[in-house]
C-alpha cells in the first residue's frame, strides 16, 4: 500500500522559512520523478516543484529562487526548502509523483504565512 506522509508545515511570518518533508512508503521511490504540489483555499491544486530520479529540478515561476526541492533516495524522502515566504504561499502542501497518481494523495501539511 502506497503512503506519502508530509510534514514540516506551520505558521510563519512573511520572509521566513520552512522545510517540508515527505516520506514515501510502498513505491520504488528512486525511479520516480517526485513533485511538491499546493492547494490554496478556493484554488486548484498546482504543481510547485519537481525532481527527477537523477536530481534535475524544475519550479513554477512564482517560487523560483525561493524554494528548493531535494531528495534522499536512501530515506525515500523528498524535501522542499522554502525561503522568503510570502502570504500567497499559504496553502496545503502535498507530495506525489509527477505526473500525480490520484490514489497517492496524502493529508498534506498546512503552511500559513502571516504578514
């Protein structure tokens, strides 16, 4: 059974930082491109960052230069370092494969950025 468990969210002031983690269980983690997604209230879920098995990364324009995705294949874990956070980064953050498997969505982790 596949389980993706996100953690590390919280309440932070604008300009602050958070590091999210996602532990993957039940998949052959090292062969999959992984992504971080987010969903703000009233908005559709969007793909924020991806990382290939080889470590190549890509980001949506709104987070480029501020967020960094990384992975540890030995720990089956993908990370998202978020710096210079803005109020518009407030959302529930999820990890999944890219493209996402609809059966793999976890509970996500809430990130709230205050002014």
